[in-house]
């Protein structure tokens, strides 16, 4: 696939995204359109949109890359991502829809009647959203770098620009149309090429990775280093180098790489002979031989790591803000359940495909283990395995699907973060205005009618704030993605899931199912579970490494941080049981009673001070 084809694929996806955004904008421009698409999204369209935003760079590229390097243990990631919706279906989907809230902080304030809980929840929503956005933007840079040779900053900038237009144009209404289209594009972009890849693999004699030897080059292979990397060589090998090796400039020189570490600069090309062992990027040692194809072999403590990964993905799905907000767009609780049921089928169909790319990449693209760019397996396989015009066309389709993955997930995350930022900015503005009024600096404006003003039907002033918040929500992670060291997309996303599982999951489950939850308990649990996990995540992302149990506890925190969050939240609530909100019983009845037994629900919408107030009486 040449650069022109890749650019055409990216341009088509971007234009289609803009057109669907415009189509979604047509019905209205009110605040409820921006937040929750006026709660009028059908279950199938909503399920497609959930699939579109949920299947991120970690799903489209990352799982295949992790399977390529670490084998069977990485299959649990797709299982956890999908099964997380079973937990949503059983415990959260319908009650959350009945809450009538716009965002997770809205739900927290309405349930616990505490502004402190709301602000802490909002902070965690923003941090989790930005953490999840990092691999999407870095994956976009990797994709364009792989298929066009463009600088790594181009991908994040393009994705950020398109997402800003999508979110600012119409918020959730526009994003819904975009993401529903992008789910089917992503499924097609993986399903069609995999048919040709399996046919080519079968025609090649259906080879399988050796059960004894480490990954090897099946034929003479030229490896192009697109980013500077340090590689570890296990067995000495004679290669031809053009570029910079260990700080020495070489021009088609024959060199013998000795055992140990070597530095390769950006733009260097290394030609390896057939049958040579593949060096691996330092710090990303892949599994070898039988260990690759057997479960519970990827880490020093595989049982703990596996259960921690499953706990993070199962409960993290429930706590992801951009997933949770989707259930507010359904007309009622029954529609929310139907949406979740359809999502399970859509995700199950998708997650069958990435492991196939990972296994084929182990044999036909082992050089990715050397450059550390294992996430690129999905992008390079059509050209390397199929070849010719067909391979170029399939590669173009995969590139389009990958870019759709970045755009859809980034759009969902940005609109959820923008919704929270917009409301909190309104809180700050109202607080400043109230202080100025008290001091007499600002003259009070005359009012007509009720003292508590409902949002304007057109919502233009509020939506302007939300659009500005969307620009901020997209810009900050774009800058961070250019400054942070790139890591495997699926690894970073699992860490984001761990943060959500340790903070929002206890808040949602206890808030929906336990009357005894208090504001003090919620704050303590959010700080203990979410704060401890964020600290572990930051240390992991910046490259702080420990060996043995300390290392695995740091890189896979969910197994200890989730119980910590629940225990602290429950224990503190029991110690402060006198602080149970007076409206707890009323809102719990609303969350659990069928819609036919309560008064028609009204949106829990912000007033002029940015507060959502109490839900209507049942």
C-alpha cells in the first residue's frame, strides 16, 4: 500500500465523519441534544454507537499486537471487554437510565446530595478520559507513520481536529450517528481482509510458530526502524546495516551483532538473513516457543495477573464515563437493557478477529517485535501476506478501519469529558457571579417568573460553553500524547479500565444497590481506590519498573485496588451511617421501580448555577 492510498483512506473516513456529524446535528441544538441526544436513540443504533466508541485502538490494533508478543494469555482481554457488558446488563443499565442524569457526576450528586462527591467524581472522569485518549492519539500517529511515513505528531493532530469538529458541532447527537457508522466500518475492515489472509496462510502450507525456537525470520528481511529503539540480541548474527548502529554511521556495511543491547537510530535499515532469531525491543521481551501458545505464561505471577486483568475489564467497563453516558441516551430502562443485549452480540462478533491477526503476525511480521511496534501487525499483514494489488486494497481498508477506531473512541471520550468540564465551568462561573453579587460588584439582573430557571429550550448559551469545553477536552490529551512515551495501546487501556474499576465501579454499584452509602464513604472510597490506582498507573506509564511481586502489583493493580475501593467506601459509610442522604430512599425507588409505577421521568438538568437538583418524587 502506498502513501497516496493511505491518505485517501484517512481523508474518506474524516469526510464521512464530518457528514454524519452534520446529519446528526439537523434535528436540534439544545442542551439535551449535546449531552444525551434528547434521550431518543433506538436500541440498535445505540448499540452500534457503543460498539463504535468501545472498539478503540486497543481493540483494533492493540489486542493483535499483544497476542503477537505474548500469546494465549492476551485472549482474556477480549473476553473481559465483552463480558463487562454482562455486569452492566445485570446491575447497572436500567437503573442508571432511570436516574435521569446527564453525566456520572450528575448521578453522584443526585444520589448522595453532595457537591464534594460531585467535584471529586468529575475530576476522576476527566483524568480517566484523558488517560484513555492517550493510546487513541498515539495509535493514530503510529498508523500514519506506518502507512505513509508521516511524522508521529500528524496522526494525533488530525484526530484531534476531526473530533473537535464532531463534538463541537452537535455533541452526543452528532457523535451517535458517527459512531454507529464507524462500528460497521471497523467490523468490515477486519472481517474482509482476514478471509484473504487465512486463504494465503492456507496456500502457504498453514505454518505455525515453532514450539521450541524463539521467533525467527522466515526469509531474508529488511527491517526499517521508524523510531529510535534499543534492541536485545540473544544470539550473534551477521546483518547489513544502513544508518546508525550504536552511534556509528554505516552505509550498507556488513556487521556482526553480538549478544547484548544495541542502539538503532530513526531511519536505520537492517537486513537479517533467513532463519535468524528476531531481536526484541528492550523492556518488551516476548514469549518464546511453547510459552507463547500456552495460557498462564506471560508474567512471573500469571494467575494473579490474569485475574487482575479480568477484574479490571469486567468492572472497568461499568465505570468508563463514555460507556456509562450512553445509557442516558435511551428512551427508558427497557431500551437500555435491549441496547446492552445487542452490544454483547456486536462485541462478540468483533473480538473473534484480532487474535487471528496476532497469530499470523507472529509468523509473517516478526520484525515488529524488534522495533517494538507490535500494534502495527493489523496494518502490515495484508501487504506482506497477500501482496500485490489485492494486498494494497486490503491494507487501505484496514487503515480506514483503524482511523475510524481512533475517531469513534476519541469522539465518545471527548464528549463525555466535555460534558463534565462544561458543567464544572458553569459551576465556577455561577460561584464567581454569586460572590460578586454579594459584594455588590455586579448588579443583579431582574427576573421574570420562577426564581429557579430551567434551562432554555434552545440551550444556545449552555451549548456554547460545552463546545468550548470540547476543545479543551480534546486539546490536552493531544499535547500529552506528543510528550508521553508510547506504550502498547491495549496495555494503557487496561490501566484506564483499572482506574475506572477501582473508583466508579464501587460508586455505581453501591449507589444503585445500597441505601447505606454516605457522601463521606463515597469520597473516601474514590480517593483510596481511584487515587491509589492512578498513582500506580502514572508510575507504570513513565517507565518505573520493579521486579517480582512489587512489579506485578504496580502494573496490574486492579486485584488489590478494586477491593480497597469497595472496602473503604463501605467501611467509612458504616462509620458515618448518620449521614445517609434524606432523599436516598426516594431515589432508590426511582432507580429500581418499573417506569409504569412511577411518574413520568424528567431530565435531571442543570439550573442556572450548574446544579442538577433532586430527582422528581415517585
